[in-house]
């Protein structure tokens, strides 16, 4: 399948999983196996962003539900944490780095990724 076809499948699956969910996210994972010769096994999991406040129409419990989901992956020793950080935000105040430091104090499985360098 082409990258465009893969994207289309992911979007459809995401819509199906989140359509009946009150907060627009699901704790169910979309698992897609991509295989190729001479490529190591790797599982990528795209988690929702950290929620600090509930928005209109959301229960306040969404904050804890998202936190629980994120933490369930962070604590796994085989997880490589891609800490995605906007370039226009002070790195010292980013929640994900604090959470990563709690479960990976030596930073051996945490990689920082700066986004939005044009802001």
C-alpha cells in the first residue's frame, strides 16, 4: 500500500473508534503491521496530547483518562518516548519532559523532537 492509502485507512479507523466517544479519543489502539525485508520490528503508537483543561462539551474526567493512557505507555521499559515539543515553548516547562524524567531519569529512552520552528 502507498503512504496515501495507509493514511486513508488510519483516518477511517480513527473516525470509527472515536465517533461514539464523548471526548473524541479512544483507549483502543489502531495496530498496523508494516513489513519489509531487512527492517527491524517496531511499533509506533500515536497518543493524544496532554490535556490540561477540559474544553466545552468535555467532562473534567477527560484529563485523568488521557493521563492514564499516556502513563500506561510511558512506564513500559521498552517504550521509546518521542517528546514532541513546539519550538516556541519554553522546554523547561513542557509537561512531557517532566513525565519522561520520572520514568526515564537517565534519558536513555527519551528523544526530544522540536516542531514548528517557524513560530
